[in-house]
C-alpha cells in the first residue's frame, strides 16, 4: 500500500497534488465501514477469530430466515372456489322441450333456413350422408348437437343455475345460437343475479326476419316456464 510522508508529492492524471500529512505514515485509502466497524478494526478481529467471527455465516440459513420473516408479514392466501371441469348437460325436461319444438323427421327435409336437415333438427354437413334415421339414433345425434350450446351456456353465464334454468338456456341457445346468448340482455341481467328480470327476456326473442312467429312465441313461453320451475 502506498504511504505518504510529509511534503510528498502525488501525481494524478492531469494534475499535481501536494499532500501534507502528519509525521506518522498513514494509509491513503479511505476508511470504509462494514457493520459499523472500521476496516482496520475488522482486520484485527479477523486475525483474532477469523472473518465474521468464529464461524462463517450459513448463507442458506440466512436466506431461509429472511424468507420466513417475509412470509410472516404476508396476508393469508385467499382461496377462491374452484369451478368444476365436468361437462354439464341438459336435463330430461330440457331435452324433451327441444325434441318437441325441433320435431322428428326420419328422412331428409329442407329447414326454413335452407339447409338439409334430418332427425331432431340436425343439419346435414356436406361430407355426411343420410337417407334415413331411427328415433333412437336421432336422439343420440341431438345430444351431440346440443354439446356446443351446453358449452356456450357454461361459458357465458356466471350466475348459479338450477338444472331447469341451465336446460332452458341450452334450448334457447340451441335455437338462436351462442352469439345471441352472448349479446342478449338476458345474459347480462342473469349474470347480475336478476333471475325474474332475466326470465322476462325470453319473450323478446320471438321474431324471424322482423316478423313475430307463433312457433317461436310458443317455444319461448315453454323455455320461460322451465326456467322458472
């Protein structure tokens, strides 16, 4: 370590420093503090008992102690109710309602929307071929077709629903489409917990091409009754 004596000159880049120091040689480096102890004192302590005392600190133990202390200051964890991943299906009352209004046809027919249809309102896709279908097969096909409507109700409705309420909404969605449910005041009011007001919304969905349809009026009334049952 560099030592300065009285009247010694120390050269630094771009300047000349003249240092006046006491007769006793001193260290030029600044004295830093560690744990409020001068380095010189710490050095003497290290020589006597080793750095940081008789034992070196257990870094892992210190980390554990700090983590434990931090955890004590955290608020208790809030547990939210878990939503079941089990698929919810329409009940028998809802299924019979859909079957009644869709009607059964063992042969292909053209629906009002212009699609080839068979069974309980099943739209025939281009790659599918149907000539005839039994009542039992048509019901199984209907249950399969209802799957998307069931998922839409589960996805868009956050309010608690009874089986009848859920099934009425599945019939509504199967008939009108998931987009109609999503944008409806029925969904908005229901998610606010306004069950009676939601039931009143069914009868607003009775128009086809701007005209009130008797078939839709009858279907909405039955869905409303099931919802309130």
